[in-house]
C-alpha cells in the first residue's frame, strides 16, 4: 500500500522528522510512505493565520500528488485544521489528520487526555479544535511549551526538558492520564517522555500512520453520504484564476 504523508508547512527539516516517526512502527515491507512538503506557506504553523495562509497551497499540492501517485491513504501531518474536512470531501480514500486521529485514540486510553502543543499562544486555537472534534468532555486541558515548530526539531534537549516539566504539571494539576503531543515538530519525544513521567505519551504521526494502515487493510474509509460528499462543482470551478 501507499500512504502519502503530507507536511502542511514548508520546512523540509520538519518533513524529515515527520518521516522518521512515520516509519518507526511500520513493519509491513509492502507499505510505502511517500513524503510531501507544502511548496508554499510558512515554515511554522503557529496560529490560525498561519494555518489559513498555508492550507490553500497544501490542498492543491495534495490533490496533484494524489493524481500522480494514486496513494491508498493520506495522512495530514500537521496538528491543526490543515484542510482535513475539505480533503475528505475531495478524496475517496482515507484522509486522516494527526490532530483528530490521535485525540480520538487518546479517548480510549484513559479517563481524560491533555494536548501538549509547542507555543502557549497556540493554546486557544487547539482548544477550538477539541470542540470542533466534539471531544471536550474527554480533554482535561490544552497546555503549551515555548518552542516553535522548527526549534522543536533542532533543539531536542531544551524541548525535551520543557515537555517533561509541563507533563509533570499535567499529571499533578489537570487529572489527565494520557498526553497527546500536539505538533508534528514534537515527533520522536514520546518514548523518552513515557519513561520519564510514567504515563502514555502519543506521537501523533506514528499513531496516525498506523491507523491509516489499518483503514486501508480493512477497507474502511470516511462516509461520503452527507458531510464529506464530493463537492458539487468540478474542481476547476473552485480553482478559477480569473483568466477564463
């Protein structure tokens, strides 16, 4: 099977760490993971403005890549909206965002979970996503460290220390039993953190790629009945450039 792993920001450094996490738990030699980096947009999606300014080119790049390689599933490796509902409408293969998928799985692993994101300014945005996914009754809190996406990848020691300190507060103050790392730049910290804090810590890319594998293997896909029905117009109508 082919799984397209798409990074919504334009940082190749972040794409590299995403692909490392994507490959960690894939054991089937027939599973091919294909990376895609957003050709435009910001290197750090750290607010709602960054999300909206990056997602238009991200959606187009994914649709072009799907036409080129015909993957069996798409993983959106950004912990945000990043066009997930639009792409579920546009595509007839599984489309999974690391944000929605990992938080949904966390609900099965404990009474409540916490999302730990990379910037405190990003907390309200992540809280809105929790409500969008209708998971607010299971989410104990959303917390943040103060390291941007690329620095989460390049400054591992400082990032790990901040994550550890915040998770200890989460366990003591918030009543969460599971922690979801709320940023693709935080990939690869899960195992070290689990050892340090003694509770489940979910790497969103690893988790979502495994769920994508399962959906392809079992023939499951999102419903096209109502919410994710195909757009009523041809794609060209949505991409009109004013020249026709």
